[in-house]
């Protein structure tokens, strides 16, 4: 378990930004991923929130080899199995259930369960997960809450998401227990719908630059 989590921590630490992609139309998947990769953002979380999500992730894996594709919004063991079967490099969930944690512990897929409270962190640790997604990061207390969680859980590494954007990503990334931040701000629904790929590339470039400075 440790090596699986360490591998994911190393991947997230080198990515620093893990965008949360919600793809409504299959034909947007590849141009969106190409636009993000062109902006220097290669590690992508494709969420299982739309009917085309699995096909979209498969298309990106097949056609955008520079992208490192993970699956997000994994809610149960079936979702986890789907992520593994399509060749995802990692999985992320917004929260955790005992069933999901035990399936993820038994799976080879690197996985970050979602947590929002100390009890959630304890559940994740008991199942062997010391890299977790802090969700929803801003509404659940922001950086103050994260620092408070670092007290009892100094070994835990966090990927906060939820309410993170251009104005606050660098502040989160400056926290020593934050390996990466996630969010949808780099690939908003309106830009995807409009096919504003150059705008998405520009947003990614700006985010990468400010993450490097953080
Ligand atoms: C997630 O799953 O991490 C969130 O939907 C991302 O939150 P955001 O839309 O506030 O960035």
C-alpha cells in the first residue's frame, strides 16, 4: 500500500495541479486534453459525472499519450473497477465508504480517497491511505482546517479541491502537506462548450507559472 500511495504522491507532487474535467460531449475530450497538455498541465482527472466520461477517458488515453489520465468521482467499487479496466493511472473519490476503501486497498490502482473531517482521515489511514483528497477544501474550512488536520495527522499528504482557483491555488500549494491542488477552474463548462481551447491553454500556462513560483 505504501508504495502505491508513494507513487501517487510523487506523481501529484510533480504535477502540482490536477484539473477536474467534466466532459459532456465525447468530441470535446481529445481537443480539451490537448489544450491542457499544450499549457503544461498533463495530469488530468476525468470525472465519472457524465454518460460519456468512460469513453472520453479512453479517447484521451488513446489519442493524447502525453496526458496522465486518472478517474475522479469514484463513488463505489464498480466505479473503481471501471477506472482500472479503462487503464486509468490513478483514482480519486470525493468521499469514502467502507466498501470503497476496502476495494481500493485491494486494487492495484493508486487511489486518493476524499476526506473532510478528522474521522474521515482516520478511516482512510485505517485502510492504508495516507494521501487523501481534502474536499470540499474551501467550504470545509480552507487552509485553517488543513493546518488543524496536520496536528494529529502529520504523516498525511493532501490534495485539496473544491473552491480552488487562480486566486488561491498558490497559497494552498505553499502548505507543506499539500502535494497538489485540484479544481475545475482551468476547464470550465463554458470554455469547453465554446471550444475555447486557446483560452484553456493560456489558463493552464498561467497556473503552471504560478504553481512553480509557490
Ligand atoms: C472536485 O470534484 O474536486 C470538485 O468538483 C472541484 O471543485 P471546484 O469545481 O470548486 O474546482
